[in-house]
C-alpha cells in the first residue's frame, strides 16, 4: 500500500508531467490564461488518464506484449511495435466516449469544458503516460495509480499557472515579454519549485 | 492560390517570422525535453522534419478522398505509422541516441506541430507546396532546438557535440559547469528569453495587453 501511495505522490509531484517531463505543454500554456478553464482541463486530464492508462495496460499485456499470444501456440509473436497506433486509437476512442457520456448525463460539466475535450486526443501527456507505463513495466494497480497521479499533478500545475497569469494580466510588462514569454519564465520558476520535490524523494 | 506559388516565401516564412515554436506555440513539449545536448536535439530535429514533410505530402495527396468527419483519425494514423518507421530506424542504427530520446520520438505522433500543419495547410494545398511548407516549419523548429540545445550543452557541460570546448575546472581549466543548465527549469528560461528577444526585434509579434494602464485609458477618453 505504501508503495502505491509513494507512486501516486511521485507521479503527481516529483515527475510532474508539464514541469519536469515537458509533456502536454501546448495545452498547458494555451488553456492556463484563466483559472476556470485551467480547472476544467485538470479534471478532464485526471479522468482521461485514469481511464486510458489501465485500458492501454490491458491491451498491451493481452494483445501486444512479447509472448501474449503464447496460448494459441505463437509464443515468439511480438506485436509491441504496434503499441503506438493501438494507444492512440484507445485514447481517441476514450475521449470521444467521455464526451458523449458527459453530454448525455452531465450537460453542465460538458458545457464547461466541452470545447477542448477533443483536443485531449493529441495531448502528449496522455500518450506519454501510456508509453511510460510500458517503459517502466507497471502492473494493473500501479498503472491506475500512476494515471490518476499524473493527471492530478497536471491539474495542480495548470491551476497554479492559471492563477498567476490572471494576476499578471494587470502588470505592466515589456511588450516582447507579454503573453507567451512571461508564461515560459513563470513555468520555469514553478519547475524550479517542483524540482525540490525530487530532493524530498531522494532523502526519504 | 496564385498562379505561380512563391516557394521561397513558403520555405523562409516559418524560420523566424512565423516560427512554429516561438509564435504558433506548436510542438513545445519535445522542443524542451530533448535539448540537454546537441546530438539529441539534432536527431530529434531531423526525425521531426522527416515525419512532418512526409505526412504533409501524403495527406495532401489524398486530401480529396478523406471524409471530413474522420479526418483527424486518418491523419493521426498516417502520422503514427511514419513515427513507428522512424522509431524502428533509430533503434536499429542509432541505438544510443534512441535510448537518450526515450519516449520522445514516439511522442512526435502527438506533436501539435505535425497535426497543426497538416490540419492548417496540407489539407487545402497541392502536395508540393504542402511539402515545402512542412519542410520550412521543420527547419524553423530545428533552428530553435539547435539554439537551445547548443546553449544548454555549452554552459551545462562545457562541450559541443561531446567535444570539450571550454576547459573544465576539474581538469585544470577555468570553466565550472552550470548544473542548472541540465535541469528542466533552464529550458523554460532559455525559451522564454528567446521569445522575448525575437519579439523585441520584431515588435509586430508582441501580444496586445489585456488591460490598458490607467494613463492610457484616460488618454483614450
């Protein structure tokens, strides 16, 4: 149990997706202008990653991993090179499904962040989560925890950046630094802060 | 489209004036992750440019046959197949660099730059201009990667392409490597500074302020 908790905290803070691994930066920067949209993005990320990482684990272990077809007598069949295409398919389908479910049962939530749900299909953080899951050979429980943790870490980071940027929109910045430039420097400072979590993990 | 397409303009426009990384905010994820040293930055640039050019060409070739409703899936599958080919090629011939790049080669699939260009340009243009536009964007992306990768390797390790340029203090020289340059935050700072520099030089790229200062507001009244 402590192992899973450590994995959760590690995925959320030490290996924070946008700040230390540089994943999902496009949406991270594009949707952090307001805390409200940032909040929607964070919730959607947690939901989608919590579902797709374990789902991709099942598909990878059941169909693609070397030796997965041993039970019909083809133990040396290795389909792992197909995993990229399979993962993208699963993610696209999950996002579509999530959108339809939300639209049908929770129209208010859907209206709140419906516009950028489809964008999550091409979110590097989501695909990256699934690829890391294969790379680090997690088991099913670990992949659920890892998916939820990294989604939550992304959400925390994006809401914080959204809050800072709202305040900064009243500041008098040099013209060239306005918007994207200052967003990068802020992200760098936040990343410096999150780097201290790595020290905490080491000293444990 | 004009009768004679100006290929030179299409090719050079994305280098600085319409740079994909600093102006269009596309493909930042990989731009920052792989730039701790020049060789990885260069490999990534070449892989991305190849995938981008080929996918733009392929999608432009079949642009009249893709139904609008499923075009995203078709585009992603084409891009993903190309990325698998590049990934296998790197693993076979450049095993060391492939390990250093880890999952970031596979992540070219979801690189917003590739999908963004095919969606915005290749879908409406003939194969040749589409390929030139994609190649130009690839070059613009590579330019940023090489600048950042070069700076980080030079100041982080005192070397370029693994060759020692600045003599290290630990080996009797004068240069003490800046450890921060190899960590994540420095990539953000460098890119932020680069954006600032480019936008100060080409002031038309600067974003309009969201709120006017009180003095300006009074002047407007």
